[in-house]
């Protein structure tokens, strides 16, 4: 207040000395400028709604409990679960939802893991190979038999044989009986050379790849390995099988060597990366600039990583005795208070783990607040003197 009085006194002296030389309306203008600029050297942009006091009163009032940052309290704070959230924003008609990661990926594994033997279908190609004895040597002769749209194979000398829906061994027994009936060569082999009747699909983002289903066991883990799925973050695997939907965690599937989940015919497999909410710590107060610092669950940064990285603390203006970490607990905030004017307490900052949405607040040195008030008052006085000099110049000309 003394500086404000000084500012007004300067304006009064200016008024008395130069009142005889300056037109009365200019004196009044300068007087109004000196009064209105007291304590403010700029004109802020304001939305004319309610008064400053009303704005403050109608803000949310949240209880804050100050907790000293001791070894005991740090141990308790570090037990706070590192919660990760998934952003569900698929429906554009509704606001985005934050869902805990553990509930966003509720696994449901198939109860049956054996699709049974491969059943021959339309389009499959059967390879028939028989051993033919000649005078000089034994020769293997083979023929390819495709299953037509009626599910039949046209076998020379044996006629048409229904192959659809049969296993390879069942078809082999059927052909063997017919060969015996016709007195043919029973020394033959039968196998499927081309699988075309069944398939399954794997969708990664907007790319869907169809793969043939074969008689040898195919596992989800192997399929995703072939499609180069990144494991930086967990993925949600959805398996649509008939009327059932199964959900798997890709990272858990990789870690658990006992989980060898097989692919069934006509499975539709969708791999979706989880849309994790960005994890950050907010830095406010006397920190040079208010900003957010990204953190992650793998590195688990400490308070010292946060305040000593970059230019968070200012040797001149930051109050090293008033560093707080505000962490929400139910309907209140716990403010862990750290005073590092004693350098041995820096070790406390090394042990305090940060959590997503923590707020680090650094108070301002009282002297810095006084200095800023002084500079604003002097700046206001400077504007008044500048206006006086300008008027002098104009009158002199």
C-alpha cells in the first residue's frame, strides 16, 4: 500500500507543478491514467460476466490435507496402485468413457480347445498316390482329385465318390473297399495337398487377412507372430466363433506358455490395441511454465526425476521449502510436502514414486512476490512519467 501511495503522490506533485502550463483537460486525463494504472501496467482481456470475487466463490472447493514427506509416508504413498485407464470413445453420440484397464479387458477363454479332425470340403484337392510294380522297378503314380461343388471326387475306374464331410481316414477306407471290390492296387497313399474349403480371418486395424484352415493344429499365438503384432502395449484379441465371443490379452497369452489356444474353422479374429489414456504429471506454480510431463508404468519416475529434469525449479523465484505433490484420494487431495532447503532431503524425492495425474506445485519465494509487485508499481509510474514527457514535448513544439 505504501507504494501505491507513492504512486498517487507523484501524480499529485505533477498536477501542482504543471497545472499552470497544461490545459485543464490534459491534467484530468493524466490524473485518471495515474489512478487507473495503479497496480496494473496492462489492460487484460476480460469476459464481462461476474466479478472476480464471485468467480472465486463459485469455484469448486476441495479439501486438502498436508502430509509431510517422510520415509514412512513415502512408503505408504508408493503403495498407491498405478491405475491405467482405457479411453472408450467409439460412440460419437456419447462422451468418452474412462474404464480401468483391468475391467476393459475381461478375458473369456474358450472352454473347448480341440476342433476335432479335419473334414474334407468343397474345393479341397486330394492327392492319390499308388505304387506301380513294373518289370524293372517300382514306380509311384499320383493323381489329383478335386472335390467338386457336389462334394464328390471323380475317381477313374472307381467312379464318383462322396468325400465332403469325411475325414481323410474315412475317405481312405472307402476308397480301399472300392479298390478291393474292383481288384485294383491296394498299395496307395491318400493325403490333402491343397486346403481350400475352410479358412479363418485375422483383422489388424483396417486390414483383414484371410488364411486357409489346414489339418495340422494352428494356434492363435503362432498366427499373431506371423502378422507382426507389436507388443509395446497390450492388445485385445476377440475371437468370434459361431454365436460365442472370446476375449484374450495378447501380452498374457505370450507370457503364459501353457496357453496354446487353437484356431477353429471360420474363426474371425480381431486384434485391437487398447486406447490407453495418456499418463502425465502436471507441473504448476513457480516452475517457469505450467506444463504436463509424460510418465509410464514401466519407468515409474520419482519426484526427483520430475522436478530436476529440465527447468522446473528456479534458483531465484522458486521456494525450495514449499514443494508439494497433490494426489487425489476419494473426495480430497493429499498434499505431500517436501522442504529441500536441507539437501539431505533430496533423497526423499528419489524414493517418492509419481502416479498418473499427480500435481506437483512449487510455491513462489515471498521476495519474488514483493519484487513483482514493485516492478508493476514502478512500471505504472513509468507510464505516467512517459505521458508527462510526451505532453511537455507537444506543448514545447
